[in-house]
């Protein structure tokens, strides 16, 4: 009888130990997974991350006060020489780019779509190429890409880039109707996002 009782007690202890180990394992798994759905931190992780569209203009630097832009000189598609003053009265999105710059090439269809979005309004998107040499190469590239709505400009001397203080390509300036720089974005961005549209719309509304 004592031996039988001893076996029963041993079995009970073994079962309790197994249950305890299972509970501890479950608790550890829950802890490593961040506490499950009821854990606030885990709920935050489950929240959709901000989309690329929402962050499209996160690197755009707006000046406290619009700044004058140094005089620029570039060649247009027809071979005429011009500067930004030729487009006074319009909101300008001036994209400095080059054919050897991969992010620049990627942005072109977006800039084309941005121009199309504001068709019929006082918005002009200028693709100002800084490729060395003549305008033939960047112009040919845009045509091969099917980009036709942008205002093409070319400065093979890079003088325009130096004048506005570029630190790299691509860089895009937003210019108001009076020819002053509202702000700029150095680097790649989504130029046909709602965030970009709102930025340009705000410039349009600021008479």
C-alpha cells in the first residue's frame, strides 16, 4: 500500500512538473513575441508603416523665407539660351539631373506625371540636364523614355549647379512666381505623390 501511494504521489508530481514546464514555455514564447496582440508595443508594430507616398517629401527643406535664385543660363530644346526669368509668373519645379545618375533617370517619368497633373495651370517642370558636352545626349535620352511634357534645359558647363549650390544629383528646387526659391530637395523623391501635389498647390495658392 505505501508503495502504491508513493507511485501515485510521484505521478501527480510528474504531471504537475510537465504542466508547469508547458506554462513556462508558453509564457516565454509570448514574451519573445512581444506580448501578443494585447501588448501595446506589439499593436504598434502591427500598425501599417508609413507608405513611401506619405514620406515622399520628408527630405524637402522649406526656407523660412523664399530666397532669390542666382542668375542661371541654360540652353533650351530649340537651342535658344534662357534663364529662369523667362518663366516668371509660373511656379517652377526645377530638377537638376544627368543621364549618368540612376536616381535621376528613375525620377523622369514621375516628373512627367507631375507636369501632366498640373496641365493647364501655372506650373512648369524644368528638367535641367548637367551632362557635359552638347544637349544631344540628354535630349535623346528623354525622347527614348517618352518624356515630352517637361521643359528641357541643358547646361554642359555645370555653372548652374554651382550657382545654386548643388551638393549632388538629383536636386530639385521649387521656385515661386517671383523667381524666389521656396525650398529644395536633395536626392530622390516621388514627384507624383499626393504630398508633392499639396506642396505645389500651396505654392500656387500663395499669390
